[in-house]
């Protein structure tokens, strides 16, 4: 694990209670305005009976899908967030890092929809994307919602590590979090190298300004991976 990846993991743990309060209190404007509904609607449009939420945090997405009749399985590397998810219910939750994902399969089975909602924030995520191919049913979809490629800030749109200070969040975050920024070109290359093709993408918008708040990709296994 790189230094930045280790700092990211520490941030998730140290800030766990603040994160829970922010998510459950609707304190994050982009989520409240568009991105939460966007990922729920994208998942429900696929009419899944079962969904895997990779990087489920405190479990809000699993609970939302469960309320709509979808069986949800969530996994996350933060013990504090998994404990909160289990306490709130609405899904089956596993404590596991990305590196441990392979140990869970085939025990957790396969899914028609796998979701990574703002959870692919490290530099080296190709291994987890490759592991997730085994978790997809034939014809299944991988949904990825991530920071919009236009949100590169002062450094422009080049790939690289950024730092989230949480300065604009109305919750008590005590440690900044590094995260890895990718351009759209980089996302496309990463997914191709990991055995996927992008079927479609949308850009959830701020309803007032029209500014894209995220990038939401629907991906399928590439033909070489399905044997087509």
C-alpha cells in the first residue's frame, strides 16, 4: 500500500463518525442535489434482484435499494463504517479491503449489478476491477460513480493525487484525505485494461447551475472476457 493509500484509509477511519453524520444528515450538497438519486436511479433502471455495493460506507445505498425491494450486499474496509451499516440494517455487510475482495468470492456469489459509488479513489484500482469481473453475472453491469473529470482544480485535468480537506463540509472532519484524480481518457483506458467496455455514461447536474457534479459510468464485460 502506498503512503497516500494508507493515509486515505486512516482518514476514512478517523473521520468515520463525521462521515456518518454528513451522509445521514444530508450535509453534502452534491449528494443531496443529484448524485445520490443518480446512483439509485441507475441501479433501479437495471431491475436487479441483488446488488453488490463495493465501498458501501455506512450503508446508505444498500438501505435505499433494500427499501425498493433489492437484496443488497455491502463491503467496506472501515470497521467503524461497517459497524454503523450493520447497526442500521438494510443489507448484508462484510468488512474487507479491496485486497481481500478475492477472499470473499465465490462465497458471496454473483450479482447482476455491482456498484462502486465514489469508492475507486486509489491510484491502483485495476486489481479490484479485475476481481469484480468474477462477481458479475453474465450480462451484468458495473456502475461507477466518481468525481467529474472536470473537477481537477488548479492542477488541471492531469491524473494525480489530490487532497480533500473537508473544509466545506458541515461536520467535524479532523483529517484530510488524499484521493487519486483521473481524466475521462484515463478512466476509459483503466476500464479497457481491466476487461470492461463503457456502455453509457451520464453527468448528474446541479439543478440550479447546470454544472456536472459527477460522472456515472455503466460498464459491461468486454467481448474478450465474455467469450463472445
